[in-house]
C-alpha cells in the first residue's frame, strides 16, 4: 500500500512536471513498467472467444507463468475486456479466437495437447475421395486418399508400429502406429506392408504401398487418426 501511495505521488508530480513543461516525457511509461517489477511485457486486452491457452500459445509464453503473472486460478474464468499482463512480450499480438462449438465437432473439442497443425504429415500424395464423418448414413472414421496401386504410404508422424497385418473386417492389410500422448494413426487397404510390429518409424518413413485389400472399390488409403482411441477428423491435424 505504501509503495502504491508513493507511486501515486511520484506519478502526480511527474504529471505536473509534464504539464508545466508542456512536453511528453518518456518517464511516465517507464515508471509504470518499473511498478511491475523487473519483468517486461505488454498488456493484452482479452477479446471475445480468446482463451488463456490461445493467448499463451500466441505469445509463446508458458501458461503457468501467464496465470501466475495475472493471479489467475481458473483459466475458464477469463472474460473479454480484461487486461492481461504478458510477461516477456514486446508487442501486442492478434490472438486467433476459438470457433464457436458446433455439435458435429463435439468429439473434437478437447484442448489438444499437441499443436494442431504440423505434428502429422499427409501419409500419401493423392486425391481426397472421402471425408471423415457420416457417409451415406454410416460413420466414416477416417479419410480416403486415392492413388495408383503401389504408391508409397508414409508414416504421418514418428512412432512405434503396434500392428502390421490383416486388420478387422474390411480393412485389409493394415498398419497401426502409436505416437506421443496416445495418438494413433491407422493405414488400411494396403497392397503391401513394409514395416512390422514393434518397428520404430520416423515421420515420413515409407511404411506401406497403396492397394485394394479388404473392402475397397479402387486403390486408396483409408487413413484414421485416433486420440486415445477416439477417431478425430484427420483434416484438422494434417499439414
Ligand atoms: Zn475409408
């Protein structure tokens, strides 16, 4: 409290000085900075649909650090209009607001623990022939990418092969790779599998060749991305 009163006094003195000399001295903002301790940063005004997680991500600042700097216990309670101190930031940045929730994507609404775009690469160069979701009244747990028979299929991310062989009904020759944080990718209808169970694969490594094994009308890859066994739309993650 004492320091705040002191600060007020100094500020008002400075104000008077500024007023008296009629110039804008840079002393004022510096003083405000010092009142926050030695940490430099900027103030970000929270806008509608900005989450603390997104703000932290945009400014590349640790979420815990951001919460501590602003004495926030519950990140769900931040509201539009409040000012957040972003430690270490040099300028105010634009934060991508979260999209309003649509029922269709309810499966996918969990805050991802990995960065969305960039972790998974496209497993095959080809034509997207079927999307994820309801297809002719049936749920399609992945996407279909058509390519010539024998085209190379690549691991979407680094991981460990946990299955290589004939999959459940309809899948044909299939590979399953387990990645970080319980993420799993599935590659089905293969003509040939090039890796076996327990193999470690790198992102972009050749793992199979496109085929028509199982229930497939033409050569294509059926690709699934699962987050802790729950299928998610791969298009939201592929780069
Ligand atoms: Zn499919």
